[in-house]
């Protein structure tokens, strides 16, 4: 009898492939863990640094270095699809590496306890945390494509993106409070404990029955993973080219770029609006944005996944794009209400909710187009395409400002939302 069959019979069946609720919980928790470094480095640490006299350039360098490793996700995907320790699962060893990197980096940051003047050291820790979270993210996305049945994709995307938003919000609130009332090490050790707890769960649960929990324990690769694994860059790249140049994918790509560009334009316009029209400082805008993230995260986890499952990811994506266009149009037409803070607060909440709805739908569409053998690489390509939309939006802000200021930016959001809906309708991916 083959070793893999014997291993499967002898090992306890606590495997993601076998338990629906376990899949939902684990994928949500892993995305929650991804949000923890960003809550610390995008919100809590900048506030602490600013209060102690750090310059805007110093704060910006800290924020820039945590996101920098995320721009190389395609490279991580290629490595994961090429190199795998299949006896422990296709993705689980990489998830353990990324999650362990988060725990160790948080622990090292707490031990180093850098002062405000040690910007370079703080930024270096941000880079390591960003790298660890990016590796974990690519591996988790590949795992989701590998193990999720088709009828679970939308619901689980809701849990994942909602959990990530909640992770950012929880980290921002908890670490901000602990830094203010105790110290930076106490805040960071708390985050390290949360990440470590999730890591221990990953270590204790298999991808598929019969696999090893750890390299020195009993187990063997599943036949499915042996069949899928390509084991060389050439076949991976050829398969990627074939998968990305299908009719459906080529039509969907402009939709993904356009809808993210709409969000990127709002992100650039919102602080300008807050300062010019309302006279808000950065703290007020950040506070309302954080609260909107919490609401959007809860909606994503509890509502949007099920909604996308019932409507279908394409219809949900089209709805999110059209609602984004409607929100942009409302901002343009309601210029007489721009000095009303309640109006802008409603806009912040609306756009944040819509971006989570769009993320759930776009993630589900991308997963449905991914070939299992190259899922980590192909999904990373889709995420790079989304980042391209954000970059194009950032690059266009100066031009839009010269063209007509804030009104021109809101018109551009309308154009992007409608464009995304048209291309998504034509793509015919899913329902």
C-alpha cells in the first residue's frame, strides 16, 4: 500500500480540505494577522512619532518601507509555485515562514525598543514586517485557490477582506492605546502574542489529510499536490502566459484597473477635501477613516461574502463599480453641501464600505480565473494589476487638480466606475 495512503489513515483528520468552518476561520484569522503590522505602522506609530517631533519625511519613510515589499508579490508567487515542501502541503510551509517572520519581527522590535530619533531602525523593522506579511499573503491566497470549493469562494473572500480591515483597525486602536499609556514594547509584544497564537494554529492543522504537521513528523504528500506541482520556472511562466491571455481575463483587466483607480482618486481627494473645505487636521480625518474601516470590515465579514455568493461575483463587482460612480457623482452635484462635515463623513463611510465590497468581488473573480498549478503566481499578477490602478490614480491627481480641482476628481471617479462596470459586464466571468 502506498505510503501516502498509510499516512492518511494513521493521521488524525484535522485538515482544511475536510472542514468547511475550519477553512473559513483559518483564512479569516490569517488575513486578520496581515492587518496587524499596518495598524501599527500606518496609524499608531506615525501618531507617536509626530507627538515627539518627528518630521513628515521621517514618518513617510517609515510608512513607505512597510508597503515596499508588497510590490514584489509576483516574485514571491513564482518562488512558491516553484519550490514547495509538498509533504507539509503546497502553501502551508510558506504560510508558517511568513507568520513566523511576523512574530519574530514584532518580538525583535519590542526588544530593540527604538526611540523616536531612530527612524532608520524603525523603518527597517517596518520593511521586515512588510516582507513577512506579503509572503504570508501570497501563500494564503494560493491556499484559498487550492482548497476552496467553488461555492465557498465569495463568502470566504468576505471573511478575508473583512478580517484584514478589522485587523488594521484593532491594531491601530490597541497599539495606539498601549503606546500612549504604557510603552512601545508593551504594544508590540501584544501584537506578537496575537500573531504567535495564529501561527500555532497553522502549525497544528494540515492542508490535506495525511500530510506532515512538521518536517520531522509522519506524513506524505497528497496525490493531488504531486500532480499539480510543476517544479520549474519554465512551465510556470508558460502556464501563466496561457492563463492570463484568455478572452475573459483580458476584458476583466481594464475593469480591475478602473475600479481601483476610482478608489485611489478618492484617497487622494479626501485629505484635500478635509483640509480645504472643512479645515480638518490630519488627526480628525484619520479618526473618521479608522472608524469607517471598522464598519466596512464588519460588513465585509458578515454581509458582503454572502451577498456576492447569492448575486454572483461579477454582478456584485458591477454593482460596486456603479455605486462608486454614483457616490462620485453625488459628491460632484452636491457642492453646496461640501462645508457640512456630516456630508463628508457619510462620503468617507460610503467609499470605505464600497472598497471592501469591490475587494470581495474582485478577489472572487480573480480566484475563479486562477489555474490551481500556478495560483500563487497568477493571483499575485491580479493583485499587481489592482496596484497598477492605484498607481495610475496617484499619478493622475496633479493633472486632475490642474484640470478642475476637486470637482474634476469626482467626475473622474464617475468615469472610472462606469468604465469598470462596462468591462466587467463584457467579461462574462461567473454570474
